[in-house]
C-alpha cells in the first residue's frame, strides 16, 4: 500500500524562507573591532535574494561552485543560505589550510566565484594567481586600493566586486528553484593529514535531516542566542547556522575575534545561552573566566567536540561556572554530527558522569558498528574495542572525484568504505544503549607488547592534574615493546611539577604497564589547522631529537 502523503523536497531554500520569515526578528550579531554589528534574519533573507541575483549576473546558472574565504559573520551566513538555495554549490574554503592545499581544493572543486572577507583579502591576494579556476572575486567590506589592485592583477580574474555595491544594485526577491533534494548543496574537504584533502559533497536532503538532528541532539530552541565559534569553513560549523534558522535562535558570530577575552565579552554583552567550539577554545576561556569575573548567568549549555574533551574541563565548567558542557562527536564525512553525550535521565551520580564523559549516544537515525582488526564485528558491550563504522542519510558514501584523482587516491578513498559503511578511523567501544567511548584514532593508538594503550585516556588523566595545562601522548618506537607512550606536557604558569610527580599521580588511575616512562615538558602542544593536537608533529620532533626527554624507570 502506498502512503497518501505529499512529497516535498527537503531543501535549504525551505530553511532560508521559513527562518527569515517566521523568525524575522531574530538576528545575527557579527563581532567587530568596534563591537557588535546587527543584522536581522529578515535582512539576511533580503541579502540572500540579492546575492543570488548578483551571482546569476556573474554566470552562476547551475551547479557551479561558489567559494567563501571568510570568518563566521552575517555575510557568510547569507552565502550559506543563498548559494545552495539557488542551485549552486557552496564551498567554504578552510582559511587555515596550507597554501598548496587551498590551491588544490579550489581547483579540484572548480570554484568559479569566491567571496572574501576584507580582513583576509591581503593574504588571499597572494594566493589568487594560483587559483586558476576563479573568475570573480566579491570582497566583503572595504579594502585598501593596493590590495584591490593586487586582486585585479591576477590574469584569470574578470572582475573584483564590492559586496555592498554589488548587492545594493539587485532586486530584493528571488524565485528560489524547486530542486531535487538529492542535488549537491555544498562541499567540504577534510584537512588531509596525509596526501591531498578529500572532498565530501553534501545534498539538500542530507543537510536538512542533519539540521533537525543538530537541533535535537544539541537541544537548541527558539530564542536561544548561540555563540558559533566553530568555523563555518570547517565541517559546516557543526550545523549551527542552519539549525539557528530552523528553530529561530539568534547567532553570535565572532568573526576573527576568537580569543578568550572577546569571547567572554560576547557571552556577557550578548547574553549567550549556548554555543559550540573545540576543547582548546573552552580551555582558554575557562582560564579567562576563572581570573576575570564575567556574567555568564545566561549560558546554560555549550557543545564541545572535534577532539576528546578532558573530563576535568567539563567538571570545572559545571562546578565553577554552572555551565553544562555537552560532549559531541562527528567528522566532516558525517556532516558532521554523529553523537551527543546527554546522559539518560535515570542515570545519577557517577553513572551520570560516566555517560557525560563518553563521546555521546549515536543519533538514532544513524547506525554504528565496531569492527575488530580481523574484520569481524565486535559486541556492543561497553568494553570490547574496535574501529567504528557508520551509515545513514547524512554520512558520505564516497569521496568526490572530479576525474583528475590518481589511481592511488582512488584506492585510498575506496579503502575508507566497507560494504556501504564509512570507516571512521576512530577506535573505541559502544554500550548496548548506543554510547560511544573513543579510545583513539586508529593511527594514534599505541601498540605496546601486542596490547593497545589509549593515548586519550592518558591525556585525560594527566590533564586532571591541576598543574597540567595540556598533555598530549604519542607512541614512540621501543626496542622491547615495539611502541611505548611518550607524554608531552605543558605546565601551568609558574608550576614546577616534574615527571616523577606526574607519574605518581597516574598510579591508581591508569594500569601500571600503561604508565609512560618517557616524559617531555613543552611550551605548547602543536595544533592542526582546526585546533586538534598535531601528533604527527610531536612524533617527528621526537624522531629528530628535538624534544628534551626524561626517562623514568
Ligand atoms: P579532520 O580533522 O580529518 O579534518 P574532522 O574535523 O572531520 O576531520 O575530524 C573528525 C575526527 O575528529 C573524528 O574522526 C575523531 O577522530 C575526532 N573527533 C571529533 N570529535 C571528537 C570527540 N568528541 N572526541 C574525540 N575525537 C573526536
């Protein structure tokens, strides 16, 4: 029997139209050197129509790729809505990638138009001569004449436009087309720690369903004021932009002001109620809040993900600032949200914290399974460990290949899928009620004497010491055991804590044979372009003898 239900495609243009009409009075606040700049959702809707008209005029009449090179701000939100809604494909360039990677992804995605923030126009102008597929540059905000001249000098560029002038000359309505919900809406490249970055192409449908999950999983509501620290150029800002439009929550966009002090000011001045960022941002902010009295009373709940959140950080926010930190897990390939750690209501005390410290419960629309090294499925008993595989409507089924990918790249891309499941490269356990506890990335797991040691467990245990600011643990070659953990530690200011004391601190928390013998104190843990501990760099520094390592018995 067929259903009697109507079929209407799940399109970004629905999020745009509903959000800007039903929640017209909500706003996007962009932080600037002079303070807050306010744009109502109604104005966002008008600008989206103007941008779509402008892009049509520049030749975007199908699924051409429109790139952005921008911070989180109102204009970036306009592009997020207008570009997919008109049938084109949004490609938010990660401004922190290495120049050669930006050149690669721009050409691989065949971007033709780019929108650039004025604060990034000068560095962008140096890349532009190499971005050979681009034809038009739209600059958001005023730029000095010499930067404009540098942009115009790139031989492939037909014209450089000013956002306000270009949009100001356009009609304020646009006839959003009825697209196929399976069509591409946007794309994103993984940061590619090995080889070229790999492209993921999202659809309208995948984005729509993902947005609904974000609002449920992160618990966002009408009237919330969300601080979107996680960049729009990285994994869709975890879905916050579309989620805010869908539920009618205002967005507070930090633009380039990502340091703890301005973030604290935004929380106080803009009465923030929620937000999302990687652990390093919350760590810096915690230190600031501890030292500078700030009114955070409106802030109930923040989401942290992208890398493992140290339990000590969650507890500190809860105990000292009455802010609930919700741990979330995902990846670019998953749009990105896979799980959020909201404890079951009946769990109290230690059980409550057990759940909160996991990476969260897998979203019910997704399926997850664990696969052991022999390829056999591992039980979901909360203890057995395997590589996590996922499938579902907002999980990629392949990587984007524009025909130029090499044989080796194709083979590498194919190896990330297992009979219709995405191999996440993350290793951990699953409880029977779907809570995921990651112990490592497959490539970071430490293999000592044939057993696995979780670098994440060691890091969390170390970061619970009051004198430890940050700790990163990597596997290093060992003659006897194959590999052993090396603990690299950043001490808190003025602390003189030493390796022996930290080793002692770990006893009772970590099984004896897993406790590291090798210790190094460093000034800062190296981070990747998206703020994760860069273990590749640490391993290299160790291999090249750059670290001063102390070995304890
Ligand atoms: P990349 O860093 O490769 O560009 P992503 O930013 O999409 O890609 O990162 C996805 C990876 O980040 C996951 O596979 C996982 O290893 C890690 N990650 C994300 N959230 C968490 C979390 N809460 N705890 C531990 N690791 C996480």
